[in-house]
């Protein structure tokens, strides 16, 4: 059977949660990365053809760009799109989606909350005039982000007082999705987790799992 192939930018972003699942479960997959320009690709140590336009054209010809965006995952004879849908598929495949319907619900709830936070990041960073971008983002990080992190911490506390994992007694997709979110927060809003000890503790527990720690030590050094 062919290896799963994950197509995404040379960044963490919407692809890292999927990578975390593959890494945790020691799945042999192809991590196909690309940049927006040939210059950026070469600078990142990728081939000259690892460029968005070239990769998108190839994927489009094969009918894989359902929404004209990535990530795209080729697995089990299917092409999958939409990052949360992909993550849920692979989590179910590798038994990381909880042990019952309620645990699966909590994971889905967390994925929705994470998307709300990502939307806030995008609104504060994309389409904002460069001269006011830092000010707009600082306002978001001070006034809105803590509210949502509080929501996440309250949900985490419902299971083992917040001193274990999101649901049950072992790691699931929800924990990896949160770690992916923390990657972004730590690169853009340094110190934001300091006021949320349960979230910070979860970050440390998940990041220190042997397979995850090894991946984080060797993964490409990208900003996000």
C-alpha cells in the first residue's frame, strides 16, 4: 500500500496537527512541503519545483483541490481536504479520537474553539494595514485571546482536574490540536500561556512524549 502523502506549505500552520498524529503513531508518510516562490523554496532547501503554483497545478489536474487549498492528504486510495476533516479521519484510523461519543464530542468542541482562535489571529494579521498591524494584534492578544484560552482551560479542567489529557487517560487528537495551536501562539503572542497553568502543563506533557519530542527537535525550522 502506498504511503500517505501530505501536501502543505513549508510551515506548521494547518498541517502540524496531522503531522503530530503520524509522528506519534510512527506512520511512514511523505511530508511534501512547498513555498510560495522559487526563491523561498531554494532558500528553505527545497527543490526549485517545490513552489505553490506548480504543486497546485499538479494537484488540480488530478482533481484533488476540492476547495482550491491545502492541506491535501492522499491516504487509503482517497484524497482528503480541509484540515480538521483530515485530522479527524487519521485520528479515527489510528485510535486517537476518544473511546466513546462524548469524548469524540469534546475533541470536536475543542477543534471548533481552536478555529475561533485562528480566525481571530487572521483578522488581526491579514488585511490589516502594515502601519497598524502590530497595534491591532497587540489589542487582540491582550483583550480577546485570554478569553478564549480561559474557555479552553475550563474544558481541560473537566478531565482529571486538567492535570492529564483533554479526555480519558491518554493522548488524543484534541491534545495534538492544542499543541499545534500553542505552537502558533508561542510564535506570535509570547507569554500568552503563562496565565493558564493547566494549558501550559498540557503543552509540556504532549511535547515531551518521546516521538513528539524527537519530531520537534528535527522538524524544519519555520516561523509557524
